[in-house]
C-alpha cells in the first residue's frame, strides 16, 4: 500500500469536519488518500462506538479513500506513550504517505491536541532506522518519514498558515459530515429519539461549519476553504501559484 495523503483524526468524524474538502479535491485529481482514526469515539454523548464504526465506514466509501483504519485507542484517555506512538508508526510505514494531515495542536477538546503531538512525533520517529516495527505479515517494516505534516484547524478560531480552496467540494463535505447522523442534527423528522443535545447537535452547528469555511475562503477570494497550520515553514517554487 502506497498513498499520497494520510489523514489522521482522534475521533471518527474529525477528518470529515475539518479537512475532507481538501481530501476530496486531491482525490478528484487522482491522488490516493487513506484515513486513520485513533479512537472509536466511544465517549461521545450521542450514539455508540458500534454505530460510529458503521458511519465512519459509510463516509469513507462515499469519499473514495483507499482505506480507513481505527487503532482503538481509549477515547478521552489515550496518552502519549511508546505503545501508541508505535501503533501510528506502523501505519505510516505500511502506507508510506507523502503528506500527513493531523488534528489541530490546540482545541476545545483535549484529545485533539494530544493526537496532534502523537501524530507529528510518530511521523518523525517513523523515519528512524533503529525504531523497529513489523507489519501484519510479521515482516520487518522499512523506515518512512512523510515529507510534510499539516494540522487542520478545528473548533478554535486559530490563524491558518495556508488555506485550501474547497468551493467545488463544499456540498459533498456537508454530506459526508451528515453521514455521522448519530452526532449531528439532520432534520426534525430524522432526529434520533431521546438523543441528548450536545454542542455539535444543534440546528446551528452545520451553519457554523459552513461559515468557518466561508471565512477561510474569503481570505483568498473564493467561496469556501479549509485552514491548516504547518509544522514547519512552507516553501513555494513559483510566486504565481500563490493566491
């Protein structure tokens, strides 16, 4: 397995909410994308881990990714440990992504910052020869270090280092988010019975998502965009490719 982009999220809907428009844009141009969820989101107020497993698989199928894997770390309680680093390193070495998209370094949900640190460090350590891992076939894995790690912006209104135009993919992004029907408001007739309200389950949350992407888009003169924070300085080869 060799892919172009690996998008990693602490929870099964993190990627859809924050960077799936960017993934759709690259998939449409022929790039191969994989998804990795660290947890099953079992602490979510609404739904269950089993239901979110189904929703995540459905979203991945609609998105057209090469694979979606889940590491089964403990939602809310996973820690920065050698064991968890190695789990991510194994996936990186298996699929050899050129670019990794990771959670935001600072956010309302504590899991997001921890996942960002774990992911960024795993990308570095995956390139070290003396860290040994084996694949599912019990064979030694070759070291691999992605060329870049970019952190997608989530709930907090952070300043992006760059934004990606997703205007042509915003409608599909909203459809992918709403695939997680246990988590988000759909309509009066489709709301789950006795489902408790959460900060992301109200009618206004979907408009918040669109407004955030519209605000990022305004910065470069397009309708919608997604924002990213770069782990290192971004270089360009042609000034005319900047917007």
